[in-house]
C-alpha cells in the first residue's frame, strides 16, 4: 500500500472553502483531515458541525476527523452523521477509551486514537487490537504551522513494532509539522498516513505539493 496524504482543512482559506475542497478533490490526496477543537482540550477553537457539513457536501474523499475535544462520546453519532469516515479521539480526553472506540464502530466509522507528544505509545497496548488507526501528534495539538518534534520518530518506531505484534493492519498516522523535508524519515519510522496543513496550503502550488508528498517515495509500504 502506498502512503496516504491527508491535507488539513484547518489551513484552507475559509472564505474560499469550496474552492479549496475542490482543489483537494482533484489532487492526489487520499483523505480530508478535519480538525475539531473545542477551546477546552486545546487552547484554540476551530469549527464544529456546520462547517464540517459544508466540507462533507463538496468533498469526494473520506473525512478523517480529529477530535481535539473533551467528552467526545456525546458527539460521536453526530460526527458520523456529518460524514466522518474515521473518527479519532484523544487518549488524554477519554476516561473509558474502550467504550468510546466501541461507540465509534457502532456509528459505522473507523476508530482512531491520538496521542499527545508526551503520551507514551505503550499505553495503547491493551486497546491496539481494537483500533483502525493511531494518530501520533508530532506537535502539541491546537494550531497549524508548528515545528515538528523529533522524538516523534522514536514513538513511531515503537508503535510500528507493537502493531506488527498486535494489529498488523493498524494505520499509523502522523500530524503536525509534516512536509517534504521529513516525510521520508517518517515513512522509514513506520508511519503510513500523513496530515499536512501549512506545508500544502502555504506552498506556491498546493495541488503540486500534494503530488510531491504523494510521490516522494515510490514503491509500496510493507504494511
Ligand atoms: C494541530 C492539528 C493539525 C494541524 C497540522 O493541532 O491537529 O492537523 O492542522 O498543521 P501543520 O501541518 O501546519 O502542522
Ligand atoms: Zn489534526
């Protein structure tokens, strides 16, 4: 399987959202990455259901929804109804994570768990078999355009080794400060899905940048 590129809509021009969605539709991207922030779990507020429904109206690729919110359980069904294909919740925001993952599956979505930079991957050992995806945060969540945290590479290698033992089909995704400069190292460390916001939308030609990210390392991943 070739690696997946998930442009983060957070970096799009919200006054021209339909234009930017159609750019992603016609690009080499695989998913739309949709960052929902509540101003409580993270020190920023992004958008909620009305904007997500607008994205879903035009997007022709799966919506990869990253919930940076407390108590996500109460909104799982609404995010599924708003078009989510993948719902990722934060490990740090879920007291009953197994129950939350079950609720995501019951809503018909793939279930992901995100880890903040300080959260060890070993904490996922007993839930890894139940997950479709793990999102390794390579910045502190809340804002686009931050600098990649290098220790992420160690976490990816450790997670990849765990996944080979427990859940070989697991999708390992990385989010924050990802771009053409570090993509190859991230692939080598075991990641297979890549969120990119500023690297794409600040590029002179965002669609061309998506192609470059998608085609950087040809061949197939051993996943
Ligand atoms: C950060 C978000 C990211 C963000 C990535 O909290 O989860 O998805 O949009 O933006 P860049 O690629 O600019 O770091
Ligand atoms: Zn994200």
